């Protein structure tokens, strides 16, 4: 018997219709984020760059799109017990904010090495912080226990169709704002952001290219693509604290089938791109959000003739939650 691929059977965690539904559900709660340009950066990149400023989204990152879609999708009975997640960063704060908006509790399991500013955001939005050890197992076990004790619904940061659909609303917005975009460059970690973006963008315009940008020190997605199977790493090492997670079983099939290439960037390139965002665009991004610009400026992108046709390149500036103390120290050590 002939086996059909996921693409033929359309077996993905989200699709254009779930993404359009997400947009209807969340549109009155989220910001329609602006797109910025810079002639100076265009000159450096040799093409038109369009910066989608998700760092101006509520909660300071795109994560509020997925989190609010997930929370608003719950029925009254499910919602009454609240929501729980394990996250070191932007998803945690976004979920706390979405839960606050719906008037339900949010239990956030946070590893004790999480960036201070991201934990402060969780607390500011009324989330209940439960500390755990940084290891993934400790996060999962603690979240399971909270779920059992409270009956709260687990909302995974990326391996969830509701989250992927929410993040995909970026493409709907972006391609309405600038239909001439031929390429979108997206930071990748667990893959929820790029899954939503690529599913929506390629349904609207199949010829659009979707490229992932990933730190060399957390290159599980690049290795997975190269080897054609899901690969995780024993450890990661990058200043981009939002990009240390690994693809999941819901996001990997989308990345495998819809992402055109993964461009890996060095730490120095991330820091340089981040400085350019501050100095030229005047936009405060966190390191994880600077990898897209780092990718388009990298030698591997500039010298690859495959990308010569990328003339109108959207770059997702995915978040702006930066711990300044840690950042200064890192800049000092790494540059
Ligand atoms: C600022 C920022 N950019 C990009 C990502 C990557 O998103 P995903 O895990 O959905 O790939 C994250 C994830 O936490 C993030 O916080």
C-alpha cells in the first residue's frame, strides 16, 4: 500500500482555517503590530527589509497571540480551574496575562535560572510562580503535579495547535500590510512561531519562502532538517534565552515540510544584529529576536545564490523582554 505524506493528508496541528479562527477570537485583545524600515539596514543587507515589531505586542512578545487564543478557546468548565505551563520566559508571561484577561488563575512553573525580567512580567500579570530545577524533566514533573492538584489545563509553549494557530495570525496581518513580501525570516526554538507563520503564509502565497534563524549553540532544528528526523541536544549554549527549547512532535512535521531552510548564526552575529536594532531601528529587542537580522546579514546567507531572489524580506522581531544587567555582562564577555 502506498503511504501518503503528512502534506498530502494535511495532518498538521493547525491550518489556514484554524489560524483565521484564531484571528477572529483574539483580534480585539491583541495589538496589530507595526512594520518598520531602514534604508541603512537595506543597504547592508542588499535588499528591502521589513521589520515586524512583535516586541510591541502585549506582554512584549508574539507569545500573547498563541496564549490568548489557547485561553479563549477553553470552555467555561475547563477555564474555571485555570491554566498551567512550564516556561522560562515569554510564554509564561503571556499566559499569565491571557488568564488575567479571562479572570482565571495561571500557575506558572519557572526554572530557577529564568531571566529576572521575564519572571517579573509573570508576577506583574498576576501569575502564580512555582519554582523548579532548570532540567526539562523537573519542569514537566512539577507542571504535572500542579495540574493534578488544581485541575488546571496545561498549555504547552509551542507543541499545541491552539498556540501554533495564534502565532500564525502574524502572517495574516503581515501579508495584508505588505503583500509584496517574498521571504519571511523567523527565529526558531520549539517551532510554534514558525509553524504558524509558515502554514498561514504558504497557504496564502505558496511561492513565499520561510526561513528559520537559529543560534549555532542551540541548533537542534538545523540538525533535524539536515538528518530528516527530530534531533534534540544534550545541552545548549546561547545568549538567546528564548531559543533554547527543542522542536516537538507537533512542530517538527511543519518545520520538515514547510520551512525552506535553517540559517544558523554565531553569538557575535546575534549581538551585532541586536546592536543594530537599538542603534539604527531604535527598537529594544531581546537577543532571541535579533537572530533574523543576524541571519540576513550573515556571510552564509549573503553568499548563497539561492537567496538572490529574496528582495522583500520580512524579519520577525519576536520580542523585547531583555534583562539589561545580564545583557551588559554578556556583551562584555562575548564581544
Ligand atoms: C522572543 C522569542 N522569539 C522566538 C521564540 C521562538 O518561538 P518558538 O519556541 O515558538 O519557536 C521565543 C520562544 O520563547 C521567544 O521568546
